[in-house]
C-alpha cells in the first residue's frame, strides 16, 4: 500500500466516529505555490462523514463564502455539512486560500479542483460513490462552485501532477448559492474581484473568470438559491448563470425568494427562506443523486367512484426516503410518465389528488381532494411497480 493509501485508510477509520471532523490537508507534502506552512497557506477540508446507518454513498464539497477575503466557515460550512449528514451525505468543508492572504487566481481554482479530486480519488476509503460528488458554495464560495462546474478541464499554471490530479475534477451536480458570478458586469461584486484577481486584475482575466461566459453542454446539473432583496450580490448574478445553463441545455433549477438579505446560509429558523434547503433536497432526490434506482415508464387511468378523474395527480413515493418521488398529472382520467420521470421499481405508496367537482356534493377549502387510501379505512395505498408498467388502473372509492 502506498503512502497516500495508508494515509487515507487511516483517515477513513478515524472519521467513522466523527465526534469531531477530521482535518485533512489536500497536499500532505505541501500545496503548490504556498508561501508558508500555516493553515492559510495549506488548503484543507474538514471531513464530515455521514453516519453509517444513514450513509447513501453521496458526497458534497462545501465552499463557504467571504468575498475571497475570509471564510464564513460556520453558517456556510459546518452547519451545511451537518445538514448534508442528515440526508446521509458525507460533506467536506473546503478551506481554500484567500486573496487577503496574498493568494490570487488561479490558486482558488487549483484548490477547489484538488478538493473534488481528493474526494473522488479516495472515494473507496470514504465509503462514497465517485460518480456522486456534488459541490455547493455561498457568495464568493458560490463563484468558486461555478468555476468548479465550468472550468473543471482547465489546467491552471502551477498545479501539481500527482496521482490525485489524474482523476476528474468535474462535480456531478453543483449548487451555487446567492453566488458571485460575473466579474465584468456592473452587477458583479467588486470586492470579490479585487481579492480573487489581486495585482493581476484586468478586464481580460475578469472575463475569463466570469462564469456566465464559461457554461457549456458539459456543465453538470445546477441548482441555484437567491434572494431578490440581496443588494450585496444582486440576483442578476444568479439569473445570468441560470440563463447560460438554459442556453447550453444544462439541467438547471433556480429559486429566487423575495425577502432576505445576503449571506443567510441555510436560515432554517425562517419559515420562508428556511424552505430553500428542502427544495435542494428534493432536487437531489429526484436527480437520483441521493439514491440511484432504476425508474420505469408507466401509464394508466384514475377513476373516482367509477368516473374518470377530470384533473389531478398521482404521486409515487418509494419506501426509501432517498429515492426519487414521481408525480404524474392526470387529465380526463389518464396519466403517463416516461422512463426518465417515472416511478422507481418496487413498492411505492400512492397519493391521488383530484378535483372536488368530481364528487357531487363534496366541498373542500381549495376545491381539491387528496387521498392516500383506495377507499375509506383501507390504510395506505401501495403499488408494486414493475418495469414497463402499462395500463395501470387506479380506482378511488369515497
């Protein structure tokens, strides 16, 4: 076993207990271009492995923000890592080098590429799937995340070329969160540009790291959260990146909330903003990122008291909370999903919603009715989904 393997094997055993996260330098023998041997000079990750009973094999690199001048390592780092652990996802909080400490581009790109490569190269020891490694970042960390998602093939001057650097730096999904994106437009964040580019700042380099210009068809699926009231990093950053994804046919989901200042993190105590992480969880779940399972095309009919449901939905919820949930729209009694959007194979619970007008005399607050039961008193309604499920008949009795 080589030196790296011995190191990572020992690390894996140490982090299984994870009472406190393990601190792992990304270059055990010293980072390229380092000006010293302190933490500010030697990028590292705090390793937060998911508990064995919850772990689903997925992992996320977490990039705190701070304008490339500092790191909001608690609410945009530790708290996020623990939230991922709750989903069964292992997390790696990246402490990258900063402009305020004399490190400028491409150092930050080198550091984030190395973090992804480190996790992927040591996937077996961390107990994760090398094809399910995501990245999330906040504010300037969101810019770093967007660079990781769009510049993963770039080989910056000064990077090393050891065994870890031979594996891919492309994340499988990316979530730039209230991100700095443009370094050239008026809505860009000037402080982040100054710290990132330093004395080499010029418009040509600024365009190079304006990631709305770097999106290609190879950019991984993207999830973005932003607030409309953010005056520090305006929503134009998030919107420009989302539109670039659309133009390049990259699967992308954008959530812009009206209220909220910059830098909220998860903000789980807020009844409105705190819901954004739930959207991220659902997006990851339905991407198949949390639990890859085979899905199937399905079609069928839904009736209520023998008559076709005029308008409604059927939700197929698997027993595994990490597996994708499928939802089919019902029109004139019919529903249909293709293999990409259909339910996972195996036992699923059914939820059927329909118009209250489909049942004479039925009054509901919002004009719709929902049931988890095929008929009153029957208990949860389940279905065994088989591959290529055709002409499935779902009959509701009230």
